[in-house]
């Protein structure tokens, strides 16, 4: 079925029924946001007596700034026969190198939950 026909709900329903599909898995990208972590150097710059009673005894000149991209993904499973939501999960991926691993873990969680509830 071509992509144009799939845009029409009735054509998509007919295609699903004709081809025997009983479920749909939808993975939806929700967006990416950036978090900035600003960490001051909190190591003492003097001995105890220089520190004693001094409100600014810790040095704040040296800072460490780190940014992280956090990607949000939603996974939803529908029963097409019953036209209802079966399972939904939300995932925040904090390390872009772990996208495949993170999606695999979410998929495994979905499968385990569906098995436990007797839906698979």
C-alpha cells in the first residue's frame, strides 16, 4: 500500500484487516532538550584556620560546565482488533551512544509486562 493511501484512516483500516495485523507498535520521538550542569570547584583554598569563620573559604574560580542532550521517546502498543491501548512507556535517553540499548531495554520491559499480564 502506498503512503498516500495510508494517510486515509479507512484505507489503513482495510489494509490492516486484509493483511491480518492484530497490533501496532508506535515509537514516537518527543523531542530533545539540553541540560547544562555548572559545577564550581569546592576544594578549600586554605588551611582550617583560614577557612574558620570565612564565608567564602571555598574557591569558585575554577568551574566545570557540562551539557547533555536528553532525548525523550514514547513507545505505545495498540490492539487493532479491539481498537485500544495495550501498553505505553516513556524513556529519556541521556547518552546518545546508548540509543539502541535504551530502546532495546524499553522494548524488553514492554514484552515482559505483556507476558506477565498474559497478553503475549
